[in-house]
C-alpha cells in the first residue's frame, strides 16, 4: 500500500469507525468483539488497499467487508466451540501410555491453551482482551488460537479413526 | 426490499433505526439495503449519542490498530484533536475525500483485478455455516412443569450439577438413549455462567450445554448447509441443526440458552427433546 492509499484508508478509518462499530456491536452484542470486527475489517482493507480505492464505492466495500468479518468471527467461534464441546475434561488429565502416544494431550494442548480456549468460547472475550490476559500481542494470540484449533482437530480426527472414543 | 428516503429516516426514532439495521442483517445478501443507506442510518444513530458511553475512542483505537494489527510501531503517531461531530462538516469532508479519490484514480494507471477478494461472495457462503437463535425468542419463559421430577436415577447427577450452576430442571431431558449415563461436567460460574454436561455410553458422548444471562450476546453454532428445522415442544421453539453427520438442537428458555449436541439419530433427538417437558 503506497502513501496515498494509506492516507485515504486512514481517513476512512477515522470517518467510519464509529458507524461500523455500532453495526458490529448490534450484531455481536459485545463492545470488545465489535472493536475486533472493525479492526479486522480495516486490516483487510489495508491488505486490499488498491482494490478498495479502485472500487465504485470504497465505503460500501468496507461496509460489506465488515459484514463478512462479523460472519467470520461468528463462524470461527462456533468451530472453536464445537472443538471445546468434544474435548472432555478428563482428556486433560488422562495419563497417556505408549499405546496412546499419538494422542498425548500434554504435548499438543497445554492447560494454558485450554484456558485461552475457554475465555474465547465460554466467556466470549475478544482476541484483544484474551491477548492482554495472557500477556501477548493480538497477532500472537490469533496465531496461538489457530494452533490450538489445529491441534484439537488433529486429536479428534485421531480419535475417530481409533473407533470414536478415547480408550479407557 | 423496502427503501427509505433520507427524510423518512431523519424523522425516525433511534429505536426504529436500530430495528431496521437488525432486521436488515437477518435478510439474505440480495435483499439487504444498499450500503450507502445503511451507513446513513448508522450515522444518524451515531450522532444521537446512545453509544457514546461504551464506544472506544477513535484515536485510541486507531493507534492500537496500527500497533497491534499492522504492527507499525510509529512513535510519531499522534492523536488528532477530537472535533465535535458535525454532520454537515462530515458530509463536506466526505465530498472532499471523494474528490481526492477521483483525482488519485485518474492519475493512476491501476486497474481492478479480474479476480480477487470479493466480500459479497464470501458473505453468501459463510451465512450457511453458522446459526444463531432469532432475537425474538429471547424472552420466552416456560414455567417448570413436571419436567425434572421423573429424571431417571442415572441422570440424577446431571440434575445435581445443573442445580450447582443455578439452572432449574425445566431444561433437562429425562430421556437419553439406552446405555447413556452421566460422565462429567465443566463450566464457569458467575454472571455469565456456562456449563457443559457430558453423558456417555462408553463409546459415544452426547453433550448438554447451558448458558445463563445471554441477553445481547448472540452465540453462534456451526452447521452444515441444511436449513434448520423448527420443532415445537412445551411451548418452546427448538431449532434442529445437522453438522458432521450428527444432530444438535438449540433453544432458549427465559435467560437460559440451551444446546444438545452429538445425537446421531433424529428419532432419538426428538425423544430427548420431548422428555424435557413430559
């Protein structure tokens, strides 16, 4: 993004932030999540700066991008929720034997990771609030959640292949 | 698609404007109002100030955006002086931006890519993958009937743990498929309590999930591309979804948002739902 593009998107940020935040707040029901949606929308707009500014209606483009971002937030949280639901408390405490070495939970998802997941899924906290709670940047928190999701999906897939349930 | 003139919108109350925004968001993309009208409505809501107390400061948010999202640590970032919102000035500023944008475009040799990010297309696809309870269901409360009094002995532990979390028995099934019994529970206490109960037959688990005080918080649930089925029982509207070959049901009773996951038979799911109110 060149300097002119950056200046124009910066102006749109200042002009549109409040209106977009109100829309996101009404759809997501939470101040933190609303801010997350607007910030993520402008991150996308910065990535696609040239495309935004060359569109017929740049502000309309950003409004549509916000709608997409809100749905993405909802979908990602719903997926994390499903993973959390299927991951039982006892899985974190089970002593793994050599037979279960591929499913060694402690090597895949730590207690801290599970607490982070609960903050997002149960307490419905924003990425920013969660990042602050764990003393990391927003981007680091996003990457950590992505890794948690991938690891949990791996464990669940392994469990399915082993007959549906963890072995007792 | 209902169209509003700016004069009509100017004369509406804030509540009417908010309702228009919320109803529009529930429509399919093709039926939604154009973005300019939506932004105009949001601008009216903004200048009426009902969100001023909780809305983040724009300049603070901007600096955080540069630092956290773009990872630009520019020490020269300074807050612009905050000007009192003046819609007339804002329109003038918007017009100036439009002029500048046009000049930049005319001077540039950039052409739009034939393929690339299209938020419109993405919105249509994502809508099929998530479900949230309609806002209208929020305040329904069905008084406790005999539900809960006939809980099978093997499910008494379920009842006991839900009471611990402050949930009454009129949301608890009294039937589960043969061989299922209480396995474990997990959750958080507090004003935004949530609780998950697992029942299992040793090979497969069914999960009950309850959330309290969910007003204003739209929880979303993963689903496949099948339309949700509405099932009425006990005076409550239940929404049956499918995901990954399993059935789940979502409903709200008063302040409690409820979900049952992991049932692999439609007939068994109906029996489970009906048993809540029998």
